[in-house]
């Protein structure tokens, strides 16, 4: 979603802000803008529809804007078209400015999130003489801050507090006041925002990669918290205007981790980082060679007492949940219910008390997943989150957090974070299974040993990608593809299908293999690509017979299976083998070729797999 980058310090703000915005591009956006304030108090604003390079060209990479304090924004349109006028920053003046001419608005601001009652606030402000040049809720928000600032003749913090009490919705807001040169003020509710400091500079951004190059010293802004940013310092306030003492934390990422490191695309880099992500995840939760979550506050008795699991997530994280359902049933023997967070939040699902609700989210900020967590919290015993971003909202609001140490994920399509999530879920299944006495220590150790070998096996798959590249180029002009499987293989189909469709724009569908006959098979034509996933031994024959049915209707059959199943070549037109591991964990291996397939089709079509159209990395609105 939208990206914020603000700077106050000794450097020229323009180039720093544009650099930070470029590191937030992965979040998805369709217009961008920047406002820099010079020493005389003039603010210069430049905005552009489309890619950041337009803004960079218009401002000579930010250097044409004089001043050491400024705000930048990449906008993913919600209210109003992605036009230059609707792009942020917005100002409290009645007329817009986006050409770099000097203006002196009392309030200049950028915002992520959605102001739900903006129509009502707009009418109120119109009555007070304000006029609006854009269709955005952000312009209303900026003007409301201006209104309270002038009406009550209070300082910026009080004006922001009054605004926060009045608005409904979510926001990460950063503003400059004409009366307070060299200062930025922020406010946050349910939208991500971090603040970084060095000795003489302060940054505000939507995500850590924007500022990692400059500092690893990070503050996480809390919900309903405001901050005053001056060079080298951030002072936090609660809604009453009282100072909230806070110390910065050191970001666990290195500056290099958010760079491409020799790869042309982040997606490929992250696919290749999976062995490490998986290895680090296993080490994090097996400190003495056995699964142990006590450092996260989960004790063996907690495993014994859990009677049921509810898992909530969106997108790929939801697919990780679906995959884990089979693993939990098999290894832990407890009932699991997996729900799309966006569906669950508006349903009246009664939850059993003695259950653990798990929310899975790479970003830890997905609005629907956060809402599902809050809803589940009211009913269940405990909540647990699996997130990749520490300090994220979902991590902070859950009782326990298991953080996947996958490092920053920049490509929009998730790969390494997904693989790490799945490993945490395997370990949780082992932990509950052994805690409940479903499996003895020996069995648990054997499974753990299998999990430990997964990184090496992923490396092996990644070491030869020529077959997948061949398949990708053969089908790069395909209109559609079907991925089918049963059980865990069905879950892999779901995630594989999403990978293919989101970066290659080929319409691809995942079907439970047994469901094909109930309607979908009528779509098959001569040459339609059907990818069968057959890693589960007890389901192999069943899925094979479904593939034979597809072949009989003219489909091109690509099979993805474990090494031992060479008999598949009699049916399949194309076969891809992955190494074997224990059956419950085969999904971790089978998915890798499908991630590569999506990536290479995208490349074959000349697309940018890192930034698929219309998508945002962190979906902080409903
Ligand atoms: C697809 C993808 C998305 C995310 C979904 C949830 O490749 O990345 O489907 O999985 O938007 O995001 P998080 O995990 O941040 O909650």
C-alpha cells in the first residue's frame, strides 16, 4: 500500500526522500509526490501520476527542491483516481500546488490508510470556508488538522490529538506546520509507521527498508500515538498530550538485506534465500535441538491444553494455513479450522473457548488479518501470531508471537516468508503433537530431522532450473492454467497457482483434483496446461487418474512429483521431480518449482515480477 518517507536533518531532504520512496516501491503505488520546506519557510511540492521515475525526473532526483525537512509519498489509490491532483502531499490551502512553486500552507501532510468519515468531515470543513481541490480523504484530514490548530490556537500535538479523536478509520499521518520549521509531526492508528534516528537526523517511514541505509535505530510508533520529530530526536505523546518515554530498538535487518545483492529481481533473490530462511527458522525454534517456544512464552502445558486451532490469514498466508491444516491433523491430531480473515471478520462464527487462534501474516499489518485477530481475541483462550516483521500491529496485539527470521521481503509476491511460515507451522504441529502425547519423542525427533534436511533439498531444486525455464517459455503465451492436487498437494496448487497468476497475469486456477469433474473439466481444450501435483503417496493413484482424464480431453499434462514416481512419465507430457521428505512436509519442496515457474513466465513476457500491476505488498485497507 502507500509509502511514507519523511526526513529532517542536515542533508538536503529531496534526494533522501526519493531514495527512501524508491525502497518502498514494492508496497505498490500509482502516483507519487514530495514536499520540501526551505529555510525561508517556503514549501515546494511536486507530484506525478505513475511511476516514481516521473517524480525523480521532475525534481532531478529530488535535488531541485531546496531544504532539509520534507515529506514524500507513494500513493495506492483508494479515494479518488491515481491523478497528479490526488497524489500526496496535500496542503491546507484551498488551491492545490504540484509544480514546485513556493507556497506557505500552515499544514502539509501525507497519509496512509482510510478515513472512513471523511465525507461528513468534508461537509463540516466546507461550512468553515475550506475548499477542496482533490477527491481524497487525506486532503480532508490535513485540513481538519489545520482547522483544529487554528480554532483552538493550540500546538501541533494538541491539534493532532483533537483530529485523532474526531476521525474514524486508519492512518499513518506525517505533517509539517508552517509555524514549526525543521519539525515533522506524526500520528498513527492501525497503519504501519516507523521512525528512525541518527545523531542529527530523524526519518519517518512506512517500513524499515526505506531507512535501513541511514540507520538501524528504530522506534515503532504505537496505535494512537503522536510524535514530534526534530533532527536526531523523536518525542512521543499519547492522546492526552503527555510524553511517552520510549527507547529505539535496533532493526534486526542489515542494510544489505534490502538490496538486490547481484540479482536482477528481488523475487528471484528471495526464492534463492529460501534455504537460509528455512534454516534460520528451524534454528530459532529448536534452541537445544528440540522444538521449544518457551522464549516466546509458550510452555509445554500450553500445548497440552489446546483443544482446537483456528487459523486466520489472507492470500499466500492463507495458503500456508490450508497446508498446515493437513499437517496439524496428521501430527497433532487436533481439529483445525482455517478461515480467510476477510470472510471471518464479518461472520458470526462461534469459537470454542479452549482453542488457540493463530494469525499468519508476513507484514503483520494486513487489515483483515488484524481485524480477525481482534475478533478472535474476544472468544478464545489465547492468540498467537506468525509474522515476519517484528513490532508490527499483529505481533503487538497477539498474546504470543513467533517471528519468522526470513529477513525483509521486498518482492510483492511472497516466497521466502511463505516458506518460513510453513516451517513454523510444522514445528508447532510437532510441539502440540508431542505435548498432547500424540507422538513419542523418538517420532518427533525423526520428523524434526526430516525438517532439518529441507533447506538442503530446496538448494538441490534451485540448482537446476532449466526444465522449469523451458516450461515457462513454452507456456508464456498461455491464456490459462490449472493446478490440481489432493490433500497437501491441493494446498500447494493453491499457492502455486497464485504465484503463477499474480506475476505472469496468466489466468490460473487451483482445483482439488477430485472436484474437476464437477464442472471445471469442461474448460479444458486441446493444449490447456494442467499441472498435477502428486507428492502424497496415498493419493498418487487418485490424482493420476484425474490427470489421465484431463489428458483424454486434450490437456497438456505437467506433473510435479517425488523422485520415486517415474511411472508418471507414461501419462505426463512434462515431469518435474523434487527430492523426497516425510510426507507431511513435501509441500515445502513441491512449491519451489512453481514459484520459479511464475517468475520465469513473468520474465518471458517482459513483465516486472517484483511489482505486479494493481498489487500492494502490505494490504492495510479492507
Ligand atoms: C501473494 C502475497 C499476498 C499476501 C497477502 C497477505 O504472493 O504475498 O497474497 O500473502 O496479501 O499478506 P501478509 O502475509 O502480509 O498478511
